[in-house]
């Protein structure tokens, strides 16, 4: 038994059934499936038990990070796969990632409702503290079919070597959900640890199936956690890109009718800023962030600029990227 699959769940019984079926079809099977239940009321944990998974009850919806961390603590294998309950894996997904022999690895993830479009590949972070899941919403193409060293993998469907958690820790539970995986990636970048994006491994995701991408709670937590990320990792010298990126993201939230949720999140984040602020952020960002922003620009230029990134680069410039 070399792989434990950890699946945090909050309702979505039918989606969980699809994931469990795809786990049963894996050519390299998980020796144990841990379903960490965040207080489901639709029979999801009962289904998991019927399908042979071990269910860990959290008692209430405490968020993604606490649920995953509980699963990591309960696991005993060399490799740990973290999987959203709304993904489906190609039969060789885990085998391909395992063969990569990287500290962590992820594959190419398509939108389940639009299989020719990418849900995402790997995470890229800007100097402004806003992340882009590379390729999100774009058609698949050569730019997303190249193996790459990465420092941040979406925890949608990723495989981790257990030693990694001893080196950089687990997810920061203060984030609850959203950007907790990006913050983990920042710690990997600061520690000089890179993983691997393996496009041959394919999965399908029904993104934000529980609440929806622009649900008020999603927007509030994302806005708050962007502040948390800046407090933990961003030096004060990078304030201009951060201000521009956060304001632009707020305009996007307002366009979706979530301006109040965005303001609430920023207020919560700023109230905690001084408590979270580290004194050892150093004189600048890790070099990987500049490389990450350069790749955001290159991929956006190649595949067509999203409005957010077009305005972001107009406002902050590219001087540091050249």
C-alpha cells in the first residue's frame, strides 16, 4: 500500500460516487481511501462507507484545509493523493503522477461540463498576490502540453510525497478554503522545492460544485485569503502591484454582483494583517514569483489576454519581467 487518497467532502453524494468509481479503475490503486466529511447531510459519508472508504467525521464544515490536514495526519503511506470530491480521474492518472517521482505532481484537468476547455493545470502567482490557474477556461493547446517544473499545484487532484509535509508543513488552516494551496506553494518556493506538471495525466473537474465560483462565501474567503497571503509572504516594497491587483479583482467581483462580499473579505483580511505579518519575509519575493508572473504574461499573450490580466499588466508594467 503506497498511496492514500484523501477526499474532503461536503455533500455532493453523486459527484463523490463518480470519483470513487474512477479510483476503483486506477491502474495503480490507492491502498486506502480516506473520505473526510465536513458535515454532509445528503448521504455522502454513508455512500463512501458502502464503497469501502474509511470516513473521518469533522462534525461541521470547517473548510478544505482542516479536512485535508486531518487526512494527512491519519495516513501512513509514502504517497498521498489529495482529490476534490467533484473530480474524475483517467484510469492511469495516479500511475503517471507516481512515476514522475517528484515531491509533488499534478496533471491536466479539464472542465467536466465542457471537456475541450481547461479547468486548470498548475498555479501561477503574480507580484500582486492574485493567482491564475494556468489555462483556466481556455481551450487545450500545445502551451499546456509541456511538462514543467512547478512550485504550486492545485490540490484539486495532486500527488505528494509524504516527506514534503515534514519539510514545509501542511496547509495553513487559517485559510479554511481558497488560496490555501497557493500559500503552501509559496512555502515550497521559499524552500527551493519544485514539483512537476505532467500533462499526460488527465482528469475532469466540476469546479466549485458545492457553492459555485461566485457564491458570496467563495468571494469573501478568496478576498480575505489574498490578504492573508500578502501578510505572510509579501514584503512592503511590493505594495503597488498588490494594491492594483486587489482592486482589479474587486472590480471583477462587483461585476458578478459580489462587491459587498469582496469588501467583507478585505476587511476581515486587513484586520488580521498585523497578526499574520511575518518579520522574516526578507527583502523581496522569491525569484520564482517573478518567473511565475513572466509565465502568466507569456501564456496570456499566446492564448489571448483575459481582461483582468490585460489591465493588470497595463497598470504594473513589465519592467521586472524583462
